[in-house]
C-alpha cells in the first residue's frame, strides 16, 4: 500500500511566513500579527516557567525529586484549574504555541547536554543494559497496559516512555508522535513524579542491602549504572546516587545520559510502529496512510553529534542550555494550563497501577539485567 509522508516539524505552521502585502510592508506585518496573537499566552507560560526554575533551585525540592519541569507543570495545573478560563480567550493561542513548538525546539536543544563521549564512559555493558531496560520496560507497558488492563494506547505509550527513558522529557517528546491529549500527558508525568520520588529514597536502602546480597557486583560504580538505567528523571537519578557517594553519582549520570540519547531512535521506531498499526487496522480507502516522521528526533541526533565533534564554548553552551531549560519549562507550564483535573479523575487508578508494575520491573528486572550485563560483558 502506498504511503504519504507526514513530517512532525520542529516549528509548525503557527509561525509567520514571508509575504508582501499591497502596501509593501512584507514580513514585518506578519511578525507583528504573530506577536499579537501569541504574546499573552507566551508571557503567562514564561512567568510560570520562571517560577518553576526559581523553585527548582531549592535544595529541599531537589532532594525530594521536584525538578524544574515538574514544578512548571504543577504551576500550570494550579492556574489552569482556577482563573485561567478568564485569560484563555487571549492567551490560548500562545499557550498552544508553547506546548507544541517550544516543546520540539526544547527537545532538539536538549542534545547539547549529551555527547558520544558519554557512550564510551559506561562501556558496552552499560549500553546493553540501557537498551535492554528501555526495550523491556516499554514492551511490558504495552502488554500489560493494552492487553491486560484495557487502557488506551496513547496513555500507555506516554507512561511507558516516561518510565523507560527519561521521565517528563520523554513523555513530552513522545506526545507529538502519539498525539495524546493534555490530560494523558499529565497523567504520565504524574506517574514519573510519584515513582521517581519513591526511587530517591528506595535506592540508597537497596544499596545497603546489596552490600550483603551482592546481586549487583562492582561496588558503587556499578550500582550507579543500575540507578542511571532504571530511575526516571535525571534529577531523581542525581538525588538517589548522591545519597550513596560521588562515584555512584558520576556513573549514574553517565548511564542516564546514554539512556536519554536513546530517545531519538525510540521515537523513530515508535513512529514506524504506529504507522504500521494504522495500516493494519485501516479499512480499504482511497486515502493513503500517513507515516509520521519525527524530524525533531533527527535534529536532536544532529545536535548531539555537533556537540561531540564541534563543541561550543563553555559560556555559550551554558547559555543555550539555560535557554533550553526555560523553553521546556514553558512547554510544561502550557501543558499544565491545558489540563483539567476532572479529566485526570476520570482516568482513575489504572494508570498508577500500570506505572507501579513498571516501577517494580525497573527495580527487580533492572537489577537482573545489570547483573547479567556486568558478568557477561565487563
């Protein structure tokens, strides 16, 4: 069956396009109209992002797994379910722009935090461990969520991505592929917060037990890889590993960065899988099935390679990274503004139950995978 290509662009059609009007004003008029349409919403998202970044600097919140992105979406939900309805007529266009366009741009810029050097730091065992944890966790999410619990595929995909890769950032990156609703994304992020926070307190206790059991050999360094390959968010990985020692923290972050790097191929494979599923279940029609190409995933890979072989100055890289954090926080705030508590309540406890099963697999199955990879490949 023939296909048509449907790219997911980094920036969508909301951006102004060059043109010249009858008065010769050209593109400037379009940009003014663009700013006029989006200013209120972007200003609101910027304010919530700024508050999220400020709160994210507090050590107590960091130690309890509340990072900037989580705090931004919480702020958005609070405003979105109180007085946002009064602002929506003028702010909604800008909020949607932040949720869609700034999200993709933020994911691309996230590549500056990674390099191919990170792969060499964890070795073959670390790479295989990350790949097996990712693939097994997402597969388990689909089998249990869709086949056993009867959940909708979009929510399952978002929860599976958050658990198997890098928490909220993975949920946000997966949303354009599965085209999930705001409340579905929020539910997935909520599971990341709940079980990622639990991991911060659980893993140091597991390290003490491992001193006697030796299920995961290799001391703090290997246990750090275990943390990095199984805990949801980068901030949560840092919080859990720092409670053990600096060696565990170093290897945990590297293992986590390699896991994050697998986001792009994951998105590409997910897009292909969704397209094939659409073809399989499609009734005979003249219309061609669309293959969604996540171009922002390829751009993400390009930025990682750029950072690896043509590194920017430390000052410029720091500035761009801070801007990236701000864009992602704006996107999370926009997501929160678009989320209705009533929709989350309708989902019930089933998403949390699925996330609990995945968390249990990450702890137990992840430990077994780490042990096998260390013994066989180290």
